[in-house]
């Protein structure tokens, strides 16, 4: 079968960001090539947690989530307190979250984009951008991925399009190649996770542990970071821990060692031990607070992790990845209908503007938040005195899980709206 190597849009990476953009563009009739270096169904290093914001994006995409594992809120544990915070039912957000293993989520999304007409090619590694003499990105160079048994192409191949999207995750290979370096003054997280068979798989809450001890509580040493445990269904829980630093120059910490120590000290009835662990313990970086910009210039869009879109408040990035795909497609579709080059570029610039309008001020607040909680003693104080205060926790819950509406809402929502408008956009 022959296939054209030219398209309207090339999308690099079939994660949530890339598949979302590919779906929305293909659905409206654009010729989209979606290039993914791995086979579908390959695991991702992720907590697999989907907050109501992510659920909203999935609903907007039209994905059928009726059989997916749902949860009803966050259980926050720290300083001797346990607080359950249900996801609030709101006009703009559903009152439930979900969890879905990335082996399934990413495959669902990539196939969904393909069904809408995107030309999905797996086992294809994008190696470099193709640029014009004027510095505009006009395509990509690729090669078959060595470890993939049946790559969609068998030899190095060039693909061209007037619009290229880097949705290749934290590596952001295209962005890096054109000199869009990450801003080292923006927060960066690191997290590790593993799956376990556990009775906790029946739990309906997503649990966050704000303190990690290397022994019995208050008797051992407090370890840096925060932990999570939640069900992904089928008797499995995703267990992880992460920490965040206000700059990219984080202290070198052996997170895998901390994880092992923490797990060894969890209650026996949780059943978290080497015998119940399923698969490897794996770690990855979390690029946060728009640490790579501009999100659009010279024909190249940055989406999701490639644009550093993970929330500095909670380490969540799937909702933002899906949203960035939607917003990028909106700008691309508007540009298609413009008659002049100037008009097209103006329409494409709507994408970074929309991101800033939605998340800019919020992420500036997030940077302040990280600079506070990266000090364990501040975190400790907040946990000890904040957790028992219900009104304060309602505010914190909405702020941290990005479940505040951008307009309207209640007094808590208004306060967050005012705060995020008072600061410069990230
Ligand atoms: C330990 C950990 C836990 C996390 N937990 C959560 C959580 O519970 N909830 C949440 O919302 N977020 C979580 N995140 C963040 C979340 O995983 C990311 O924000 C999200 O995956 C970003 O989606 P993306 O589409 O931008 O990038 P990715 O999901 O990384 O997708 C990028 C895709 O591009 C492909 N690719 C990369 N390079 C190339 C190339 N050169 N050529 C072709 N294809 C390429 C990759 O194979 C991949 O499929 C966590 C992150 C970590 C590290």
C-alpha cells in the first residue's frame, strides 16, 4: 500500500495530547498523520488518575467511559488527620473522577483518533524537524523504532505538513531541536510508581498521603515527598510517590529507595509487598507550569508535557494534555478558513493565548505554592493545622484539583478567580 507523506497536520506522539489534537482535526476533515514511536498498549509511567477535569475532556471528546473505574473524591492523610473530600458536583464538572491504566487509556484515544480519520502510524520514531530557510517547521524526519516488531514504515522517511505538533511528552524532541529549551526557573517534579494486587483496589477514594515515614509514624524519619494509592480496577492499585522542586535543579534524591522504604512500612493489611507487586517500579519527570514556551511559533505547536503543562498543584497532566489538543485543533481549524498568511498566523496565535487565559494565572499561583511546599517543615505545618479546617480544605481542594470554574461559582470559586487574575500569567 502506498501512502502520501504530505498532510495538513503532523502530530508527533499518540499520548492524550497528540490523540486529542489528531481527533479534533481529523473529525473536521483535515488530513492528519499521527506518528507514535511505540506499539499501542505500551505502558506509561503514570498514576493513571483522572480528575473531574480530565473526565470532562473525555466526555467532550465523546469517549465512552461508562465501564471505567470511578472514584468519588480525595482522601487526604497527614499529621494524624484523615479528611475525605468528595469531588463536588458542579455545572462545569462531573462529581466523580476515574482511573484507567495508561496501557488502555492511550490505546483507546489513539484508536479513537484513527476512527475519526487520522492516519495513525505506530513504531515510527520522529528524529528531527524539517525546517525551511526562514526557520519554519515544515515536517519531520523519522525512522522505524528498532524494538517494535512491525513498524508502520520500514525505512527512514520524511513527512511534511504546514502544521507540526510536538506532543511527544517530556522529551519534547522537536521543540528542543528548534531551540525551545525548558525554563529551568519553572517547577519540575519527579515521581515513581508501581502496581500492586491489594484489597485497597475496592476503595472508592483516591488517597493522598502528605507524609511519608521510613518507620512507624512520628517514630521514624519523615521522607521528602507525598504518596498516592488508588484503584485502577481489576484488583490492582497504582501506588506512587513524588516530589516537586521550584526549579529544574532538584536535589538528587533516590526516589526508588524512598519508595521501597515507605512501602515496607505501610500497614500489612494493605498487602503492598514484593510478592504482590505487578511489573516494575518506574520513575519519570513532570514538567510543570508552562516550563517550555512559546506554545506556538513558526508552524510548531507544543502540547501537553512537551509544553510543560503539568499542574504544579497536584502533578496532574492528562486533563491539560487533552485540553491542549482541543485548543490547538480549534486554532488550526480557524486558521484553515483564513484567506491570507497573516490571518492564518493570527488564528494560530489564539492557541497560546487560550492556554494563558485558562491556566496562566493559576500556574503562577502554583509556582508560589511549590516554593512553599518544597520545604518539608512548611508542608508539615500546613498539614497539621490546615487539614482539620473544613472551609480551608474546601478552598484547598478546589485550588489543588483545578475544580474551580473560570466564571461564576460560589464564594470559594470567586476567591480563586480573583487570586489567579491578580498575578501575571505564567
Ligand atoms: C509517575 C507519574 C505519575 C503521574 N500520575 C498522573 C496522574 O495520576 N494523573 C495525571 O493526570 N497525570 C499524571 N502524570 C502526568 C501525565 O503522565 C502526563 O502529564 C501525561 O502523560 C501527558 O500526556 P502527553 O500526551 O503530553 O505526553 P505522553 O503521555 O508522554 O505521550 C507522549 C507520546 O509521544 C510518544 N513519543 C515520544 N517521543 C516520540 C518520538 N520522537 N517519535 C514518536 N513518538 C514519540 C510517546 O511514546 C508517547 O506515546 C504522572 C506522571 C508521572 C511521571
